[in-house]
C-alpha cells in the first residue's frame, strides 16, 4: 500500500540536500541545489529527445550509462549551459571535479543539471564556489529538501516535491522526488528537471527499465506550450538503505515499486502542468475505452497540446469542436458517432457530445466547470479497454508576457 508522507528528496534513508545563493543569474534568491547520498546509488535516467542537447545532458547520459554508481547531483538555475560548445562541457567536468573533491567521492559519481537561458556560458567560478558551499550545508532534514526544490525553480511559481512509502520484502521503503518546470514543456520530456530518490535495493537494469516505462505515462504526457527543451533530465537514485532483499526479477516487490514510482512521477507531472507559465488551471484529458494504449496516449496528448482548446478553457468557453478537431488530427482512427465527451471538475460532470452531435447541455454550467482550478476533459472512445491521461494548462495572456521578457 502506497502512503503519501511529508517531504521530498531527503525523505529516503541516507539522502541529504542543500541550497545556496550563488549569483548565477538571479539576485537575492537561492539558485543552486545539491542532492547527495551517503552511500553509492544505482542510477537510472531519461533525457530530452531534442537533437540539441545541453552539455549537462550529455554529461549525465555518459555517467548514467558508464559509471558503476552515482552519488550526488548539483543543479543550477538561471543558465541552461545549452549551445555552449566544448567550453560548456568542460564546465560540467570542472563542476564534477569540484563535487568529487568536496564530497570525497569519484568524479564519475557526480551528476550535474542546469536550467535557464540557452546560449550563455556558466560563471564557472561561482558554480565551483556554490558547490563547496552546498557540500558544507548538506542536511537530511525535510526543510533542506524543500529548499533544494525551491532553488531549482526558474519561472515556476511554487516548488514541487512529494514523498511516499511502500513495502518491499517486508521492509518499509521510501521514495521521494522534486522537479521544476513551467514553460518549454512538451511530451517526449520537457524543460523539466526531476530528481527521484529511494532507499530501495534494486538491480540497475530493472531500475532503468522501470523508469523508462514509467516516463511514458507521466512526464511524457505533459504539455504546456509545445516546445521540447534542450535540458530535460529525469534522474532516479537508489541507495539500497531500506535493506529489502535486492529486487533482481519482476516479482511482487518490483510491481510495488513500479506503482510507487508511478504515483510520485504522476504527482510531480501534474504539479508541473498546473504551474505552466501564466496558467490559471490544470487541465487533464482522460481518454478511455480506446482500442490500444498507444492510441489512447496519442488522443489524450493531441487534445492537451491544442492551443485552441487551451485558449478556450482560459476563456471558460465550452468550445467542444476544438477538442473533436484535435482528436481528429491526432492520427488515431475512431468512429465519431460513438464518442462521448464530458467536462468535469470536482463532483460536477456534464456530457457535452454524444451520437455525433452536441447534447442539450447548459452553457452556464459548462462555463462554471471550466472556470475551476482543475478541469477534466473526459473522452469515451467506446472501442476497447485501454486508457491514458495527459496534463496541461490553459493558455493565457501572461504566457506571452513571461516569454517575451524571459532573457531580460
């Protein structure tokens, strides 16, 4: 049974965190964070599908694939270290060297992540000073984890973290996570950084497999604005300190872990979607009774990515034709005469479309539902047993204002 608890990345045994003000780009705010395990971690990762990959993404991919274990990650906000050439990659190496020295761990156990403006070089001396300050501030407290979650924010309006416990091999296991993400968010990973920690004992192969599968139904189902970033990174560190029998096969304990990971990453993904730049509402599209899982995903993402649908929700306008249009150009095949479409929020739910035509619904009631902070678009395909959910937000005037002035 999964139980949500207070905290984030410091909730599992053996994990510590810290945050400092390093002056990378912002003034008078924390802009560097560190997550550290006092013992080596099996590590898994997924990264941006953008051909243009930030230097830190290239570094982390190499470390996750080639290192026997990882033990720490340092994150800076403000500057993305993307499109920075060999100099940018050398700054990743120098950051890792400073981490290794400060933490007394191997350089290839050090991961780095950056978020912010593309094309600017990192102020490496400030980064190095920040690493040393972070190492001195490490703490296992809940407060330290929360500070780290705040330090990695850019245009985010609130920090994002969650933690849960579950049972594996008769031992209580903890899973905690934090993420950032508000704009340049689109399926196939996004301008998001996410870091998940656990004290579970599990093989490296199964850890990576679980994460790779999980991301398809969590972070890859989020879209804010249709732009896939250069920097998105999801790292999962497992240090085994729960002392459960190591999971080396797909048994009951593995399924318990998969469910807990789904809970954590879904929670973080929804927090990102609801905090989209300028957003006033979290929007969830739930497609069910689809022919296949893949078609359900395609249909749900098509609706959540529709700018016209997002704008209609901002205006509290039940313009259901835009939703059907998005379903229609998704590439999935279906019978329009069978579909049922609903709007829902909280306990309220109304049917908008059935048998190929609009129902006799109340525009006032529909507008009231669409004015809530969390809105659901429910699509019953009536074709099979598969389902999928995708998350996004409304498209507002403030989104344009934020992104028109982002570099200044």
